[in-house]
């Protein structure tokens, strides 16, 4: 089963460049577009959180959402920059967990 795809509102300059590209590759415009789409579809799908490529662009998540990637060291450095002093007068997580466990 095949699917028809359509791109509406293509600017004239882009359409003309695609026509020229098709001509240089001895294809029809439809054939050139199919070759471009087939090439793009053959590229491996990148997992979310992957590192940027050599151009600095982050890959796109398979669902189309751009995801960032930071190491734990980067996150810790950013946290220390935002909060240079430790929080005072707050209970420790271990104390909260113990109190909850002991209340049962």
C-alpha cells in the first residue's frame, strides 16, 4: 500500500531549485522528491538525548520533539551556580523517609 504526500505553499525559489536538481539528476520532479524522501527515511532514527552532530544540531527524537542532553556533572555545576549556599533549616530527605516509615 502506498501513501500520497503533499507539500503545500512551497516558495517559488525552493521549487525552482528542486526542478533544477531533478534535471541535473535526470529525473522528474516527482522522482527527485521521492529520492530525497527515500534518502531521509533511510537515515537511522536517533534516540532522544543523543549528542549534537558536527554542525552542533541536536538530533530529533523519533516523535519529533527535540531533547537536550546534559551530563550529571553539567547539571550539578548549574545547580551550584544557581544555589551557591546549601539550603538551611530544611529536613534531610533521609529524615523525611524515616518519619514516613515510622508513622505506619
